[in-house]
């Protein structure tokens, strides 16, 4: 298993989907299910943090009439 903190959003999301799939099938022993659930929770938190960081970057960028970044404006609905 790779270090979650070093994972990209896409890699973490892909692994999270795999974890959910294994848990949904229900063919994993209880102890392994607990470990998978714990890893899944960490992956979800990592994805949430990466997504929030990306949203904050987007929120900082606004374009002026010349098409160049001109200021800070929060993005609604993200």
C-alpha cells in the first residue's frame, strides 16, 4: 500500500473506489474489512483535503477584462 499523503487526488480516488468495491462484495474477512474501512476513511479524508485545496486555488483567481488574473473572489457553490 502506498503512502496516502503522497497520492494524487486521482490515485486516491481510484484506490478508494477499489476499497468500496471490496467492502460491498462482502467476501473479505472481518479483520481485513476493518483495515480496508480504516484505509478508506483515510483516503476519503485525503481526497476531501485535496479537493478543498483545489477549490481554494480556483476561488483566488478571477480574470479581468484583459483576460489576466486580477484579484481574489470566492467561487460560489463549490
